[in-house]
């Protein structure tokens, strides 16, 4: 039980501090209003419609089959946070924030906004309390299955999610290649590599290497279409499979981007042990993951960790936790490379 002295210490805030705290807390509590408004604008394609310059709310409403006054109110709210810019006469112009939601720009966040704030994530987060009480993913209690099963049954939602991962990969690729040298490697195997953008990007900077893209059969089918016309395509072998069963042999570098964080330790160990079995004594492994700070501070990582609890039952990890996890799979943590993005490069060697 807290002592009277401790209670006095922890409640000794000035009226000014309380007023400022109340204002900040209300901004936190109402934060989903803004994020949902962004999701609607992205879904309607408003940023694309503003590509050539300012347009009126009535004009945009006609183009999106929406109510003119309601759309104006949406855009006015977004303009108050700089997502678009309001001009006289109910006209709206693009900003740098709206530009990153265009569908035709490199690293576009449009699919991410639609997916992360749409039915799949948003409804699951509505049941966060279930996860906190049970320690189990709220996604399962919301939809009665895991995300991979749900996406298999809802291909349109899966396509949006996969596109969001591909677009985010373009941002991650620039950050990762700025801190890690891929030129020594001749065969790079991307495990759970999705539509292949990361692997193709690495091979684009390392023309002496070839690659193998390994993922589930339906994802490999998507990759086959996405990579058509990519200069690196002829150096990429497409390998369908299940990383819980086995991983292709023969790579001198194995990469796993946003794979290990999807799983609790037991499942993560199964994946890593299969990778270790496929590695030679000189192979290296790169995990492209969020690495939580050892001491808590303002950071996106803890919120991403909460997202993994809600969605998959996985988790983000500290460097020390990666070290222990890798050791359990017969691997040794060599180094963690921080990047300008939230993603770090966790390098491991056979133990």
C-alpha cells in the first residue's frame, strides 16, 4: 500500500500542470478521430485528386460520390492538422502530408493508411482489453481466426495489406542499404519476402548477386506479377514454401523482414532454427525488425509491440531479447545497426 508521503509526492502537481495534462490527454484520447479521417481521405483517393493542384470541395465530392458538405467538413478537419491546405471558397490544396498518401509516389503510405485504419486492424484494436486480460491476440477473438487465415479468405483485403508492406519496404530499403553493405554476398535468400521488393532492391545495388524469394504459394504468385519488368527479375528464383517446415539451402545471406515480430518466442524459434539448418558455417542472417530501447523512452517501438499483441500474438524485442532468442536457435548476435527509420538491422552468425 502506498504511504501518505508517497501519495503526496506523486499528486503534487500545480494547477497549470494539470490543465496542460488535461489538454494533452484529450488530444491522445481523441487521436483516433484524426487517424480515421486520414483513412477515409486515403480510401476516397483525395490526395490523388489533388495531384494537379487545388480543387473545390463540391468538385471533389462529385469525383468521389460523397456528400459535398460532409466532405468539406472532413477536409476542413484534415486541413486543421496540415494534411491538406484550405483556401478561400472551400478550395483545398495538397501538402507534403497528403502527397505521401498518393498512390503513385515511391514509398506511398496510402495502402498502409487504408489497411492499418480499416476493418482488420481497427476492429481488432477495439478489443485491446481482451488482449490485456488474456495475453492473447484480440484479432482472434474479433474474427475467430488468425490474420493469415482471414487474409486467405478475403483476397481484396490481403492485396491491400500486401501492397502496404511492399510500399513500406521501399522506405525501409533506403534506410537499410545506407547502413549495411550487401556487396560481399552472391546468393541472398529472403525468407517470407512477400512480393519481393526488398530482394529486388538489394539485387539492384548488387548486380553480381542472385536471389531466392521464399514465401507462401499465393504470395509467390503475387510476387511473380509484381516483379514483372523489374531489372533484377531474371536473377530471382521464386520458391514457394512454409518457413515452419524448412527454408531453402545455399544462401550466403538470409534476410527476414518483419517476420520474427509476428510470432511469440516458441514460433520464432522454430523459424530461426529452420533458417540455421539451411545456413552454412559462413552464412549470415539479417533480421530487419524494430529493436526496442533497453530503457523506455519516447519511441514508436512500444506501440508497435502493442500492435503485435493485438494482431498476431507476436512482439517487438530489445537487443538483449534478440540475443537470447538467436542463441536458442544456434545463432550468435553479431551487431545491431540502427537506421534512420524505425527498423534496425540485426546481424547474426552461426554460433
